[in-house]
C-alpha cells in the first residue's frame, strides 16, 4: 500500500485540530502502517512445466494456491513431485490473477530445499527477464530446517500402533529478494537443478510480493484458539484409546482400546466434575477386530467395525439403541465402496443426513468427507463429495457434526498445520451439503507436531474431547472451548 495525495481527503480534517508534535506522531504511525503492508499473490494458473506425475496427488497442479504442505513441511501429496526430482533439471511457469509490482519471489520447497537456480519474470508481453540466480557458493544455503525429525505420527491407519515418522529432509523457503522492483508482472518462471542436493524433492507453492518482508506460510486459525487453557488428560491412562464419543447429556463417554489384537469399547460415567472408572462394554465389543462408537443420539448410536459388503451396500456401520446397546439395522448406502480398511461416520440428530470419511474412486487424495441422504426405506442414497474446499489431496478422517447441523469437526493431514494430523472446524454454507467454509485449524494449544484425531464436542458442558499421540501412545484429552466461538458463523 502506498500513501498518496488522496490521504488528505480523509486525514486533513482530523489533523487540523492537532498540535504539530501530535501531527508528526500520527504521520509516522500512518507511514509505518503503510510500509508494513504488502501485496501478495500465489500462483493461480499453470503456463508451462517440464514434467508431471499426473493424478490428484503429487501432480503439478499442487503448486497452485497458497502453501498447504507448509509450515509443517515434509513429504506431502499436496506438493508437486517432479519426475526428475532426484537428479535432473525442471522448469515451471505460472501466472497470477492480476499484474503487480514484484520485489520478492518465494518458492516453498518442502523436501530438500535449496535447488532453485534461476527465476525470471514477465509482464503482459510474455517476454521473460532473468531477475535472480543462485550464487556459485550454493553449498551455503539460505534456508534452514526447523521442524523436528523425531516426532511420532499415526501412519495412515487410524486404529493402529504409532510408528516413527520418517526423517524430515530440510524443508525451506527460497525467499528471492530482487535487486529492484519490477512493474506489472503477470508470470514467473522458476528453474530447478535437483542434482544440487541428494534425495527426494517437492514444491508446495510459488508466491510473489511487492515487499522485502519475507513470505511465509500461515496456519489458518482463530486467535481465540491460541488463548485456551492447556488440555487435560482423562484418567484412563491404562488404556491406549482410538475413538471417542459422548452421550447427548455429556455425562457418559465411550472410547475404544486396542487390546489382544482387537478393539474393545469402554464407557465411563461422570459424577459431578469427575469421571468414574472405565467399564468394558461387551455388547459393543462383539466384533473380532474393530469396535468403536462414532456418534450417539438420544435413542441411537452408530457403531463401527463390521465387515462391509458392497454387493448389498452394507458400510460396516450399524445402529444400536443407546439405552440397552441392542443391535439395530446395518447402515446401508447405495453403491457403497471403500478402499481403506476403516471408515468413519456421523449423522444429523434426525438421521436424515449421513456423513462418512472413506476412500473411493472420487476422492481428492486419501480418505475424503462425503454425505448421503436417507431414503424412505431407511437406507441412504449414494455418497456425494462435500467439495474440494473441505477435502484435500491428503486425508480427512473422524468427522463429528455438531448439534446445529452446520458445524463440522474433523482431523486432516491435508492443510497447513502445526505438524501432522491436526483438528479443524468447517461450516456448512448452504443446504446442498456440498459447500463448506475453508477449514480453520483449532490452534497450537490443541494441535501439536504429533497426531490429533477423533474430535468430539460436548455442547452441554462446552468441552472438546480428542485423541492425541504422546510419546507414541494415543491418549484422551479434553479442553474447555466455548460454543459461541466454535459454532459461530
């Protein structure tokens, strides 16, 4: 933003009544604010590229838009993996939504940064001019790896043991500060030499700015989430948990624990502010492998873990009565299919809309979020994607629909985060169930550089329950979180 003569129209009447010393102070503040602002754009269209693996994951289109594999860095299906990523040269040309002045070009290299060797800019004429090239002493890189390499993560299998994360290989941002400001730039050409460093390479995003203020990736979060009290661990530390659900009144909690090669469902009852001892629920632990409660209504429960049968549409989920845990009808979805070993489900309180996390032919990446509407016979129609805004090229799992039927909590590894699978909230924008707001990260108090999943919000006591990996073990936590902030429009 540049302060021009038009500022007088707005500020001169105000300045008239100030002393000279005060006028100077206010002018300094205005200029300081102006200097700190910067115009930033992210690549929004591909012009030319030297290679593409194709597909929705790892393809060249993953470099478009703002960073989503950063700031966490590391290998991600949300980033472009070039064919010659190990030892060759690659070139990519991208354009931006509108012309602007450029002082900085930022290339987000989320694996083995330091391979950008040349950057060229072009205006509307399409004629490129080289404006930056890597110095001959490239072995002294300007990037720095800041992400710990020894964190744990849940390794794609939601109900499996934690495994060590692979080493993160020098994610970094090449912030190329140009020797001058270049006007009316519409496109950028970036040349890479991946032979400069060993190992795999990936590119997350390309951005331009009219300022020397270094571009960086920002996690989309609400400042309120950074002011929460620290989460409290529930007193079930003798169990390694893998799912969580609460009764409608918030006084009974269900969770699964992996023991003797299968999931067992436990429950605990709240007395006052304290939880009683965990009690095994044999009627809810009857499957040989998976047993978990996904959602609880006033009269029903959704239990998962059955073997699904796609020939008759059985999803592996089943309704149970919440009063006595007696089994009801299997949940059937027209033409149901799931490539994963597990799935997740939640529903509106009237059971008219079912939401599932599964991996199908139509997913953007791994597990995506889908919805289906209930039919007259009690089964559900075909699953429909909830859209590209809420579904990433990586995985979305463990959804929970809140009582307002428009606020959705879930875990994802496909958006800018604080580390691994983080918890997010998104809001339904219309009645189609296909339009959702950009997911908002629940912040660094709840999320960490490890693994968080299975969010379940108790709207009565206004507490969020969730699972966190701590030193390789899945543990159950809660945190106070007001409904007005979580469920706001």
